[in-house]
């Protein structure tokens, strides 16, 4: 049986600014608690968890126009998994970021829901403060 969960958060920055972080798959470990490293090779992102375990994710969508990022995990604890992150403008200074996960087995959706909510909290903290590891990474490159 499949489960589904969605976390969402209004963040006090423009959608374009939030997308500068969300749209960069190699920066995930800088704003997703519990992930200590990640690498991207073509359409595969490998994330390393704090436990030392690694997960391979297939990158499906990275659409700057719609500000949508999607990936899938096959294997490991998952029979099936699809995640979508959307960044939607509310006005010039605020956006809504949603992080949805569909997972089989269904209990994994509950686990992912807690993790993705924590990730959105950290993403908002860094973006709204204008500093933090993810912000530092995009600022150095944009300088």
C-alpha cells in the first residue's frame, strides 16, 4: 500500500530566491537535516545520511520555469518513491514551498513527512536570515 504526505511553508523571500537553493540538487545536504553529503552525476543524486547509509535518487524534473524539482528513489527501504518540491510565488517578497512524497510502503511516507517538514523549516531559516551553508554556496558562486 502506498502513502502520501505533503509539507508546506510560506517563506519570506521571493520565489526566485528560494529557487536558487531548491533548484540546485547538489546543495540538498546544506538544508536538509540528517543528510550530511550529496553528489550529482548526470541524473543520479547520491545522498549520504548521518548514519552513513547512502541512497541513490533519480532526478526526474528540474524545471526553473515552473520552479518544480522531482526525484525518485528505487530500492532500499522503498518499493516505490516519488518526491516533488514546488516553489510558488505569493507576492514579490513571499513564496510557498511544498515538499510532497508518495511512498510504498505507506509507513515510509510518515517518516518522510517529518523529515521534509524539518527540511522546509531549515530552508526558511537560512533564506529568511540571508545566511547559512546553502546561502553561502549560492552567494559565493553569484559573486
